[in-house]
């Protein structure tokens, strides 16, 4: 976001209520709006927002095939799923763990202690039984989330939480259906209590299954690598977007100045027009290079915002899918938050507390305006005009930029000119803050530094001689017992110190006092 420009407006602009409103708005806020629109709409292609973020999550890969916009973010993950192999029932049912658990249930059946895991009915020693996968083996084999986590399907399917002993009819009618699908087809064969028990067994099995996948994938080096690369890439792209926006804004204003200068000459020449354009672009680029500190600040702030937005988007996609425009809103929100945090906590321009709050309010207001512009653009996308090829994209961008510009102007104007806002910021300025205390002690430190510098210029030998002389005079004055003695000591002290008597031109003080036209002269 154009945070530093907003701060400069707050620092240098002293609003005059007598100025024309529209002229004041567009003159003082043009730089803020131009950079905001350049970065938010003109250079937004650099951000590469994607439906579902930049990192594959278990939730998102399961949406592939259901959500037409969802795709794998890492081609290797798609390759792993494509090479998972065909489902083989024998591979799951001949597994050693499956056989071992089935053997345990057979022993319980012989002892007459076995109960149907679904119906709750007692199983007699001579009854036939089947061992059922609560989450079907085929569902686990085909699960994109399981492949993404890199876990063995046979191990997950044949764990104790996912195996229930039941009667052959239930097992063979359930087949590879999920529990809800099975109950939807055959639910009338079971009591409400039995159906509720089946759902509970299914919920427990799925909870354990999901926990194993989440732990395996989200703690894996593969996920950490993808997350780091995505955050780093988003940070670099966002930083480049902010820095380029700053450079292009400088070029824009330099070109504008050149054009205005050409117009003042009262004529139009096409050759001069292109020369002015070239001069403006060159001067704008030079201006941006001269402001390299602000340029790096833009890149650094954008990089932090981009990385944080990527991390936040990935976390969101663990639980739900973020649409492309939601990703953009998250990214833009972080851009404003980072700029506002820099002003609030670092305060690079040494604002007073009230002006700092004004600057923060302006940054957040401008960021909110961009977010509203994005929402408007998204709303236009759903209308018939937004579906028109090429023209629809142009209309979306225009409407989003238009709303952002109008809203930014309105909010910034309010923060600068509203009497209520002025009173609020004045009250904040009057509050005692740590910064005021620090400023006071800094001022005192400067005083001490100047005083120490003056002391360093003193001639130490002469200073010792003078202090010894003054000490001697003080001792003599302590021993005086009469006015005449005091006069003699003071006169002698004046001569020793090399000081001129203030009754210059007279032989004595008495002679001076007898002269009504005389006056004391101290040198």
C-alpha cells in the first residue's frame, strides 16, 4: 500500500478550509491514489493469485474434480497421484494386519464374547462374520489427501480404528460405499439406534484417519519446502510490485510536469510531445533512484506482507478453500497492516502520537478502499457484462479502481479536514506518552553534551591558578574584622586578579563618591 505517501500527506499538508474542496482533494491526494491504483490494479498481475492459494493442502486436493477451478499447485503431487496404481481388493484384504485382527475376532467368537460392531447384536460361535473397513479400502486408496500425505493405503485401511466385525449381509451390501451412502440405500433395515451407532463408528474412524494424514503431511519436509517457496515467492513478487509501483508513480508525476511545461508554451508539437514523454520517464526513474532508501523500504514492506499473506492463505486452505479474490484481499490487508505497524511501532518520521494515529488511520483507510474495490470488481464479475470476453475484465478493473479512488479521497479528506478528527488527534497529541519522555531526556542529553564540550575548552592550569587565587581571597575575607580591613582586602584582590577598579579616573572610592558626575564602569 502507499503508506509512506499517506504519511507524507499527513506531515506536509496543512488543510485550509477556504480552499475549493475538489481542487484540494485531487492536488493533495493524487500521489496516494496514483500509486494505490498502479499497485492494486495495474501491477496486480505480478502477485499471481491462485484459487486455493499456492500450496497443496489435503482439503484442496480433495476438491479437484469437484471444483472446476481447483488444480494441484505442485506438479510432483499430481504425478504421485497419477502413479498411485489401480485399486486391488486382494492387496488390502490379504494384508497381514487385516488377517491378525480378523484372527483376534475369531477367538472372541469362539469364547462367545463377540458383538457385532455395527448392530450391537451378540454373535454366536457358529455365526458367520466379516471384517469390514469402516472407511472402505477403495475410498482410502483413491483419496488424494492420502496420496498427498505419502501414507500407505493398506496400513491406514487396516488399522484397528477402521476395522469392525459385522455380519456378512451388512458388509457385502455396504461394499465400497461411505457410511452415509450405505444408510441412504439400506437404512430401513436397521433401527435408529443401530444407525446412530454406525455413524459414530464412522466418525471415530474418520477422525483418526484425518489426524494421521494431517500429522504426516503438515509436519513433512515436503510441505515445509512448498510453504517456504510459496511464501518466499509471494514476498519477492509483492515487494517487486510495491517497488515498481513507487517507480512508476515517480515517472507519472515527472511526465505530468513535463506535459504541463509544454502546455504553458501555448503550442502543441508531436515531436516535442514525445521528447517531453522521454524526459519525464527518465527524470522519474532518476528521482526513484535518488530515493533509494524509500524504494528499499517499499520492497521490504511488500515482501513481508506477501510472505505473511501466503502463510495465512495456506493456513486457511487447510480448513476451507480460498477463492482468488479472497487471496487478494488477504494480501492487500497485510500490505496495509505492515505499513501501519511500521508507523505505529517504529515511527520512522518521528510523528507525535496524534499524528501517528492519523497516519495509521490513513494507511488503513486506503487499504480498506482497495479491498472494497476488489469486492466491487468481484461483484461485477458475476453480472452479464462481467462475462463478456475482454470487455468484462476491463469493466471489472475500471469499476474496482473507480470505487477505490472515490472511497480513498473521501476517507483521506475526512481525516484531514473533519473537525471531529482534528479534535480527536489533538487530544491524542496532548496525552502523555513514552515518546514525549524520551524526547525530554534526549533534549537534556543534548544540553549536557554542549556543556561538556564547553568544559573541554577550559585551560586546566589557568583554571587551577584562578581557583587557588579565589580560595586565598575567601580565606582573607573570613579574617576581616573591620570595614577598613575589608576595603584593603578587596582592593588587593582586584589588583592580584588584574581587574580594573570601577571608579576609573579617581584616586579612591571616596574621591569617586565626592564627584557627583561620576559613574561606576565595570569591565
